[in-house]
């Protein structure tokens, strides 16, 4: 009896096995890629929902209050004599005093705010105010500065 696989030599069998291996590998890579994308979407959507919820405190005496709205990516605050300085990643320092946020920035810096850059930190020592930022100099040259 002549079976079809008996008619193939070793190199033909090896070639057919390699072809089927490549085919299965491509198929599994596609499935794995689809699963990774679905997992990513699931994680990102669940994180967004958790971020938007009210904070939970273990101590019932702790409370929170929203004191300012309309800020664009606030990165840091510092308490000063007459209120709070709030900095925004895009380069603005805003003043919150008398229970309200000032409409206009009290100071603006030309910063590169991509990724982990921008107006990042502010400190006050009772006399001077220091900021840490990524400034743009000479076109595209970036410099971190205090």
C-alpha cells in the first residue's frame, strides 16, 4: 500500500513541517497581539474609572475639598504668605487666594511640556520662590533649570 507520506523524502517532510510551524507561529502571534491589545484597553479603561472617583480615606476625620477648577495639568503647589501658588505643566504659575483662583497667571515660562518635561516644581523659603523647569533655548535645545 502506497501512503502519500511514504512517497515524500526527508527533505520534503522537513520543508512541510517548517511551513506548518511558520503558519502556526504567525497565527499565534496574531492571536497574542490581539490579546495584548484587549488587555491594554481593559487596564486603561479601568484605571480611568478609578482615577475619576472620589478619594477614599481610612481615617474618617480626613476630608477633601476641591478648591480650584479649570487648571491645566497642575504639577505642584506651595503655600505662600497670602495664598497658594499652583503651577501648571505648560509653564504658568497661578495664585489661589481669598478662596478663589486668580483668572490670569502671575508668571509664565516658555517651557517644553512634552512627556516628563515642563514646569515641574516650586519652592518658597519665606523670601524667594524657586521653580524647576525644562526651558527651550536656541530653538530645540532643552535645559533643565532652577
